[in-house]
């Protein structure tokens, strides 16, 4: 049961600002969400409906899951100290 993974414009912009090594690390983690959108280390966010986060070192991937359409929508990516600002 594979999900398609989509990056929001803000998430794509966040990714472009990152160092290439960190970007590759995060892209591997994002791609893995297509196979398992709720991995063992997932945490549900209280601020948004059906929103989750996964950790990748000092970075966080924030996303929503649409189980009906089988889509994982990544809406923010960033350092743990900055990623929640403006939510």
C-alpha cells in the first residue's frame, strides 16, 4: 500500500536552502514516508489536523496524510529550532 509523496512550495523552498548532504538525508526520509507514512518515530502534531512529524537528526519533516487518496503531503522541513515558527 504505497502512498505518493508531495512537497508543498514552502517545503521545497526549505529544502533548497539546506546543505546538499542534509538535503539528501531528508529526501531519503521523505521517500520512505511513501512506503510507511507512520514510521515508529512519528509524532502527531497538536496544532494541525492529521499532521505528523518525523525526526532526521536536528531536522524535522512536518506532513499530513490523506489515507483516502493515499497521499503524504510534506508542508515544512527545517531545523528543529525553526520549523514550528509561523504555524
